[in-house]
């Protein structure tokens, strides 16, 4: 079952020069949730309930050049500056889906910043 979990904001479309329409819905499916539980169990346990908030109010936004995904990154300062990444990709039909979620390192964020992938929201 697909559930609407957010929408694509106009400022993010502009920042990343995305080919999507303003307020296009972002969905999550049971299959995606199962993937996160299987591949990133501890991260999902701790931050799975935050996916909607991460999409709504990210600290950083990026476009992954290899996987063509939109990456919403939230920094949790109270949690030792933990960075949580939520990847959103379009299906073959053009619907946007949360594909995965996991914590990322400061080092990876710094590489993204240096290469110009990441934009501060």
C-alpha cells in the first residue's frame, strides 16, 4: 500500500533544478519500509518516525548524480550532530517514492558540500 508522506517543495525544485512539478506528492510503500528495516534496522528504529519531518524540513538537500535521487538530509544536533538521509526517487511512472533512509557521516556530508551536491535549506 502506498501512503502519501509529503510533497516536493517549490524551493527544492528550484535549488536542485528538478524536472518535477510543485507540490508533487511523495509516497512511501510497505516494500520501502521493509527495505529500510532489513538494510538499516537501527537507523529505522531510531528515525523511522521522523521521515515525514525530514522531508518537510530538511537541513540540507542534494541530488545524487549517480542514482538521480533527491536526498533530504536532516541534522539532529541533540543527537551528537547525527545526519539522517532520506532518499526519494521517481518510479517508472514518475511517482516519487521514499526509497531508503540511513544515517550518514559528517565526512560524506563534507564531500557532498565540496562537490556542490548539497545545498543548505
